C-alpha cells in the first residue's frame, strides 16, 4: 500500500471540498493539498444533482449565519461565474401566499429582506401577471429580483480544473476506511498523513467524524427530493422561479417551479426520507444494515415529533402519488394538469 504526505487532506470533492481547497490556495499558495473521493470524479452526489438556484437569503432572520452566508455567497458565486464564463442567469423569483394563514409570513419575509439589505418588494396582481402570467393571484406576492440560476456542475468542474492546474492532487476511487492516532488516515489507496484534515464528505461526514471519536451523539438521516418536469408545451408557462410562502413550522420550502439554466422547467422537490445515503431511485443505493439504522432513526423522530416531523412525514409521503404532487403545484399555477408533468 502507498503512503502519502500532504499539508492538507480534504475528504470529499463536492462544492464544499473544492471551495475549501481553492480558498486555502488563495491564502497559502505553497500548500500541498490532496482531495480524496470514493467516486470516479467530482460532484457525483448533492453538488452535481441540485437545481442550481441561488437564493437571495430572504427566508432567514438577520441574526442567523444562514442569512449572512446566503447573500454573500450568491454575490461571490456570481463574480466567479462572470470571471470564468459559467452560465448564469439573474432571473428573479416570486413567492406566493396561497392561504390567508400565510399572510403574516409574507410580512416576516419582507422584514428579513429589509434587515438583510436584500432587494425584495411586495407586488400586486398586475405586477405578478407581468412577471409570471400563469401564476396564482389574489392573496399576496413578493418579488426577489436577485435570485438566480447557475450551471452548478460547470462550477465544480471548473474548480476541479483550476485546482489541478495549481498542483492539487486528486485521489479518486479512494475510500477512507479508518483513522490512526498519528495524524493519518487509512484509505483503500494507502495511508495519508497530514498537517490538517478537513471533513467535507457530505452525507458521509458523520461516518468520517466517528473515525475520530467525534459526533457520537449524532446520526445523519437522509432525505431526497423528487422532481417532475414540465412538458415542452407547458414549460413556457413558467418564466423564472415561482415559490410558495414557506410553512415556518417545517424545515423545507415546499413544492415550487423552477426554470433551470438549460431552460427545462422542474416542479418539486419533495422532502421524502431516503433509506440510504445514496438512495436516489427506488432500490438504488440500499443496504439492509443502513436501511434498518435509518428506519430506526426515523421512528424515533416520529415518536418525538421534533420540528413537526409527523406533519412533514404525512405531507411528503402523500406526494409519492402524482395527484397529490399536482395539487401542491396547482396552488402556484392553477392551469397545470397531470398531462403537463412528466417524470424527470
């Protein structure tokens, strides 16, 4: 087995791992950096599978780290896209209230925007019609002009190429299998010694942490988002992004409509518990041991009902049926039909 030594070893080549390496080189250009991944290339999981929507930060209170990171991160991502000629479109977003109970949340979102210095305004039905002619009207709507979409896969591949050009070493098909006492980890490609180790392993971050005796009281419970896609005939009904006012009792934004960077229009996502860290489709990525462990964690969450988990579970599991998914989407766009939606 090989033995490797680096100043910094980073586990994971998603957007976080690549960006950490990129930032370290900005500050310490002479650093010897290794990036490890069990996959054959970068961004094989969350970073290469997301919608590419860059949110403005309106959902978060001004005293949260999320609010600061969201707005600043979007600005820095835009500058990177412009400098690297990566496809990017500042198309904006409308957020719709679909019930009277959501009106106080509209006011809260506008307060967040004001406190976080985010461009956002309440618009009337005529203004909404000009932005999104087929969107549901009547109650209330917010327009966020700085929301954008980007080619997220192009971002990570460009980062990979830039890091390679600066001498960063990538070790693909390399799985971490354990940690040793003396600042080294054991992998399927031998031992890696390091000055600093950064855990950017995504859905496996808890597994890596436990090799070091950390995060013993934590368990990762994966959720997956299922999308439908609008047909070519129905897609022109959506110009940019149409979101619902979020249910503040739940941790997800709800079903929405998004025109992504290649101009396809998607409806979703759900927030359905996955029974494996890589359970993207049906039985894909499932193992008996992992599925049983996740099931046990889900049962405990259901019993405790923390963060209204039971309500979330009932709502999201119902969306496995296309009819229920369509019902959620029609709150934003009443003219949609089941024939407008195809599996993505």
